[in-house]
C-alpha cells in the first residue's frame, strides 16, 4: 500500500501574518529595530501592494490548497515555527519573538494540517506558558504535535497518525542546538520544553533508535522531523549527513524531514529512504525585508513523497514550486520553477538525480 505525505519547511504564522488574520494578537515586539508587528505588513505592502486584511483563514495557503486537493496526501506535516498564545512573557534577549493569537488557529485547520513539529527555535518565544498554551490550542483543534511537551517524556512522544488499513505514520521531532535553540528550552522531567538533542553523534543515534523501537510496529512509516543548522548556505555539514544516515541504518527511519534553512537545500535518497536536509521557509512575513535575494527565500516547495507502507521505501517524489507574495502562497511561474529545478539538480547529494517540470507545473525527481 503506497502512502503519500505532504511535508514542508518552516511555517511562521506569527508577527505580520497574524496581524492580517481575523484575530491579531497585541502587535508589540521586542526586536532591536522593530517594535510593532504591523511594520512587517506595511513592508510587504510597499513591495507587493495592499493586503485586504482581515483575510480569511485559508488565504495564506493560496494555491497550495489546490495542490493538496489534487494530490490528496494521507498526512500533512509542517514545522510550526510560531507560538500560539496570548502570553506576554516574551523570552528576554531572544531578539525575534513569533506568536499567533489562539483564535487564528483556523488558519492551520483550513489547510487540513494533521501534525505540527514543534521542536524548533521559536515555539517558546513567549515563554513556558506560551508553549503550554500552544500545546493546548493544537490539541483542542484536533491537530497533533511532536517535539515539545509539558515534560521531557511528553516531548519525546511521537505523533501517531492513522492512515487506514492498519497503517500509520509515526512522527518523531527533535531540535538541534545548531539551529539556535537555547539550552534552557530543553524539556525536563518537571518542566515544559522542546525535545532537544545533545549533539548530532552516533551515541545520540542509538538513543533515537531505542525511542523508535519502543513505538514502531509493522505497517508504520517512521518520520523524524529535525530542526538543525543555520539559516543560510547550501553546504550540508558532514555531521548532518552522518546523523541522517545513522537514523536510517540503525533507527529504521523512512523519512528525515530537515528544516531551519530559510531557503531550499539539497535532497538525498539513501538506501531508498528520503532525506530532506533543508526544506526552506514555506510561509513567513519576510516579504518586505531585503538582502539574501540570491537564495530566493521567496520561493518554496511542497514536498510530496510516496512511500511503500510495508517497507518504507521511497516510490516517488513530486514537488510543487511556490512563491510567497502578499503573505500568500502562489504557484511559481515557469522561470521560477526552472530556477528551483536547476537548484535541486545542482545541490542534490549522494546520487545522480534528474528533475523535470511536468505539464501541471510540478516537479518530479528521478534518481539512481
């Protein structure tokens, strides 16, 4: 039985995006230069034109909804890099603090999101109370989460997603200090926090393998969602490569869902298993911010792998090119899709891959 999954990189529904949704939180910010989240809205409008706020909950997903409706993935997984809270307890010295009003949770439900990875460097921007409220709001909305919890045991638990016919997808989520997660954010036996990796090492692979073994069963597709590395640059550190290979070799992981980079990075198919080293930002409010244009951070991808439920082997990989404009996901035009196609062929790691643009505007990757 094949299972099709939708994955993407960082989804940041706080700050400017929250301000155009129906129920914006207090716009106060504690950034060095910007103190009002509405400034990000004004920046985007100066670049791209007016945004008719308040927008509907489904607005931000734009053309991605058409793709999801056509592909009909069994599981929809995102990295939610935003605290969903009204907490005023911002993390001092953090610099950037994302939050979305809980009443705007409909923006996730409108896209049918099944699971949010919360192991990242923004989920606790508004303190321990903000994290606890985030967990509660997601649970009330029927959206599962992984990678953060009310204590260490809870943060390490996988999200279990039933997909029918006795099959399920298990999502384990981890954050690496290399992505800027403060050490104080690590969940403890009696403290909320994120599922923080001590390091990317063989010994930690053993620990992950033991955790997966406790939960895995026949018919499960195992996904490890991991927030690691810096925001910019195409280089993939050897420690990430070794760690990803170890997850597949020893822990029986079928998909490594890597994120943190603000732009699309390379892909590897290792022993018929998919490794996404950096999915890039998928939704953010950076539209009016200049710099780093050569990375094209306005372009993103919907990653849509199909895997064999029995073996976990990758059967196919399609990708939908998207461009953020007006705080909305839009189909990338032909030239932008070709730019992403060339990037994937250039940066793909460990195999001779070819990427083609199909008649429907999506990309298909073929590998040897």
